[in-house]
């Protein structure tokens, strides 16, 4: 079973839902790090806040991170200066640097034992280092303490690296559990609909009983990783989701110093946690994996660089990628001035969660609008966005085109144990999976979010949406938003044939 190194942390507190209709001052939707931090900072400023989490806090993207708190987001500052100008690039840098300081402040104030450690972060290359050198100069212009080096603790030679000093790492679940303790949290509480200041919420009891109730809020914060509200805002046209993979390698002599990520998508990331090395990479668009053995690739890399090391954990994560690869933080839309959103963290969720929490708490508690910020939700810069716009349009049109109505050739009789595929059932497509015992599970192949055709994910035994990233297990249970519904069962349809 895949499990992250952070998820072994046991939580002492549960948060049962309050299913009465009521009014609250601030409703925060989402119990990951972004939502919990936002609620914490707002409560510190005297506001009455409630958190609504569909499952349990910290069990989404937060427990599947590599947990680097850094302003170094690969090679970004040279691009930001070119596309948005020096002032906007400096804002991006200063807010992410301030996020590191704020984490340290909270850890010290609450005396949180979460392994918080200040250390340097590196972007390395094994190719020609011109881009690395350009990033060093750009980062310095933005006020970051950066320098160029060819010396690292990596188990291979590099041709160059940019180093950011005074960055940090930690155990995200230990941190989150402590700051959540004094918050009002409703777990097993999925928001189905939002209409201005009204939320419709369904809660699930331990006995499996559903209860629907309404909550009215003066302010609403959507911190659900991917907004589950399609309009206004239309964030589904401005983002896609990507998956990436991590293994934890146990080794007596782990990395002596530093956190690392390669210049290119094909490179690996490395960081130390206790006597483990976390090796990550193999990213791809959700539902569009070209390689099918992502963990195998990481394991082979571990065997190459750390021969004899024991691999004890492996897990995957999913990230929202904005079209210009800058988070959307602020007002959800002009039509909803009292609704705020934090999304599109582009694989840098730890620092972006704190940046979001600080900016949204400023907006609600202090009235700061930040409409001209580089993180503004209404920004648009075509040159910065054109690559991802084209990719998003191409994938969506393919999944919604007439080709998606063509019936597959697969047959149920061809299905092997442990395999999933799309087969024809009359004039319909059905997604089927056969478990090791021979039992068949059949579900709809249409994503409930906006109707895109799903793809079978062999490694994780899930049905994934290439358009917007919703994911479902082989039984049809929702794993990742923006969908708020499970897949429809097609077992009766299958049995009738």
C-alpha cells in the first residue's frame, strides 16, 4: 500500500461535524495546510472562523508533499522579471521569503516539535549552466540571498547550481495538527454548492448516514486545492493538474546538507528527513501518463545513487498548475467580493499555503485588496500563459470531441485480475476493474465535473480525468477534486448484459 512518510503520524484529536443550520463570520472550505493556516491567522486576529473539510484534515495534498518551505520555485525569477517586471518579481520573492519567517515564528511561539530546520535550497543542472547563472542574477535583483556553486551534497556531479540560503523543511502533519487544535473544524463535511454567502454541506457520520445542512457566512475562503465552484471564476479554464511521485530511502548516511531539485522536469528532487532521503520526480499531467512505471524509475534511481539502501515509503501527489505558473490568491471573482480563493500552487504548496493565508487574512481582517498583486486572481498575461493555454485547450477538445464517443474494442472476457480498462456495454462505455479475487467493479467513464472521458491509472488503480484532474478509485469513490461527486456505478448495466 502506498503511504507517505508523513501519514504515519497519528492524530490525537478528531473533529466531528456540527450539522445544525447556522451563521458564521468566516467559513474556510478545505482542511489542508492552506485552509488551516488561513483559519489560524484569522482567529488570531479575533474573527470567528469554522473550517469545513470533506474528509479529515491534512489527508489531501498536505500529507503527500516533500515539505520544502522555500522561495526557490525552480528557475522562476528570471522568467518573472521578463514577463511581469522587476517590481512584481520582487513581490513574489518577498512574500515567499516572509512565509518562511512566519512558519518559524509560529513554530517557536507554539513550541511545535515538527522537525523545522533552516537549510539551503538548490536548483541544479548536469547540462550547460547558463540558465542557472541567469537565475542567480535575477534572484539577487529580487532581494534573495542567492549564489552560484558547483559543490552540492548530491550523489553525482553537477555542472552548476543556484543556492538560496535560509530556506526550511519540516514535518507538515505534526505542524498542522498543533495549529488545528484550537480551531473549530468540521470533518466529513463536503461543500456541495455555494450561492453568494450560503453554503450547502453534506456530512457523513461514522455509521454512514448523510445529513445536509446550510451555513451562512459573511466571508468564505475556498482552500480546496482546486476550486469546486465552476462559475463565476472559471478556474477550470485557467489550470490543469499534474501528478508526481516520491520514494523515501532509508540510509544511515543521508544527505549531509541541502534540499535539491533539478532544472528540468526529467530531473529528480532530493531532501533529507531524519535518516531518509526523499527522492521525487516523474511528473506528468493527470490522466495523461506516457510512462507507466513511475515508482520503478525512482527505485532504479535510488539503487543507482544509494546502492543497498532500503525503500520504505512511496507515494504520489497532485498539484494545480496555473496557466502562467503563479498561484491565484485573492477574491474569487468580482461578482463575489467576500469570497476568497487560494489555488494553483504549482508544486510549491508549503510556501504558497502560508503566502495565501497571510494575504487572505490581510484582506479579510485588515481590508487590504491586493488587486494589483502578481497573485491577483484577475490577472492575464498571454506570453506567460500561452504554453499552458494551448495544452489545456488541446486536451479538453480531445476529451470532449466526437472521438470520445467511439466505442472501445475491449471485452470483459479479456480482463485480467488487477487490470482496469474501458469496455463497450451496448452503446455505452463502462470502466471496469477486476480485483485479484475476480470480482468486477464497473463505473461510468464520464467525469461528474464537466463530462470529460476518464483514463485508467494502472499504477494507482484509479480513474483519472485529463481535463481538470478529478480522480476516483476503482469503486468510483472520489479521491481528488474539482468533482464533488463519486462516479455512478454501472454494475447493474454490466450484469444486465
